[in-house]
C-alpha cells in the first residue's frame, strides 16, 4: 500500500482496512507457527501496512 492511496480514504475505510490487515497478520502468524508459511516476507509487509494506516489515522486526528 502506498501512503498517498491511504490518504484518499475516509476514516471508516481506513478502520475497516486496519481490521482486515489485523486478521491477515493473525492468519500469517498462525501459518508461521504451524510451519505452513510459504512467503515469510508477507509478514513484514502486513506489519508495515498496519503501521502506515495508524500513521495516516493519527495525521487525520491531529489535523
């Protein structure tokens, strides 16, 4: 996800996306724990996407 794309979304859309990414992160952690994770780099990407969404939400709150 690119930050410029996230800035165009509303708070409701960002919160929904954050929930979706949280579920994806949980699923990836479960796959890692059972040894079924095929793409380990995906964990890092999802974690960074979550951080980006939090950053944009904080920017919206302070503006």
